[in-house]
C-alpha cells in the first residue's frame, strides 16, 4: 500500500509528456519522469501526472534511477529519474484532494510528494 504520491502538474500540450506516453503506448517502453527537487520518491509509492483537465494519471514507481538515466534532450538537472509502471488508473484532482484532506484551493506548484490515503 502506497503512503505517498509524487505529483507533477502537466499541461496536456507538454511535448515531453506526449513523448513519454507515445513511447509507452506505441513502443511498449517504460515511462520515466523527474523526481521531486528533494529526490524523495521511492519504489512502491505512486506517481501522478496531474493534467490540466483536472484528471490524474497515476502509476506505480517501479525503479529509481539517477541523473544519468535522463533522456538526452531533457534539461540537465540534479534530480533522480522515476521509472513508472505501464498500468495506471485515473481519478480527478478534486477527488484526490477531498479524499486526502487537502483544501479545495490547494494548487500544484512543481513536482511534489503528497500524502496518499486512498
């Protein structure tokens, strides 16, 4: 059972998000994304793309890589890379906030690790 979910806000037009989902859907490749600035994600917890349409695509974190696992064209950052399961489920951002005790006005600013009590 996951204790945390690492969340990242995503505009549906984000080219890197589209690229990762294309690799996932068309080529059966494992998805990956940046960890938080604190590099505090862990295997067995969840990772969610909080989409601009108020939906969350939620994956399991299957592996943690270091900055050498970044895509070649990603901006250089001192962040780990989280590898994500192919399976995912969806829920709305508002439903997540309500079930986990966040105020309705809570907004995502950058990638953050949040509590998971679902």
